C-alpha cells in the first residue's frame, strides 16, 4: 500500500475500533502530534520506542489493548505530557522505568492492570501530579515522594 504523510497532524484518535496488529514505529514521525488515542482496540506487540520522539505530545492513551513487553524508557522524553499517560489494561511486564519521572508536568499516570513487578518511578516534587494508579500489578516495591502534595489517593 501507498504511504500517506500527515506532517501537520496534531490529534489522532482511533479509539474504540477493532484495530489489530502492532502500533507502527512510523508514528514517531508525526512530530506535531499533541494527542494520541488508540485505546480500546486489539493492538498487540510492544509499545514502540519511537513514541518518545513525539516531543509535542500532551496526552497518550493506549489503554485496553493487548500490548506486551516492557514500558520503553524513551517515554520519559515526553516532557510535554500534561494531561495523561494511560497504559492501563494491557499485558506490560518488567519494571516501571525511572525515566517516566522526567515528565514533571504530568497530571495523571495510569499503568494499572498490567504485570509490572517493580517500580523505580520517582516523580520528585511535581506540583501538577494529581493521579497515580499502579493497582492490579505485581509490584514488590514503590518509592513515594512527600512532594506529591496534590496526589489523589
């Protein structure tokens, strides 16, 4: 098939469809993308590290799929994420990478309902951080910061 380039695309919402297959690594070429919503599909495979190239991204919702493997450390490069990073209800394994702590403006981080075993996550003194959900994993440790003054429990 012929490829299509959409260099000025700022919002891509393909949620609640019946998409199968993997998230293409070429999605990292959409440099103006601010919102990416691929939730509630049948996507599988790993989360492409190329998502870390989306420097303008403010919201990433890829929950309720069948994504597996580790959370890419490159997601920590998404320092403009303000609204949410939602990876819940997949089959993600391994450790929550410390690099996610580089997203200091994030309000909501939801990585619940996966198979994560350890959390190296440290979000420091972010005052915008309001929601963290790590429930329904297999965590054996978690670092908590007293600087999370706005966190809803």
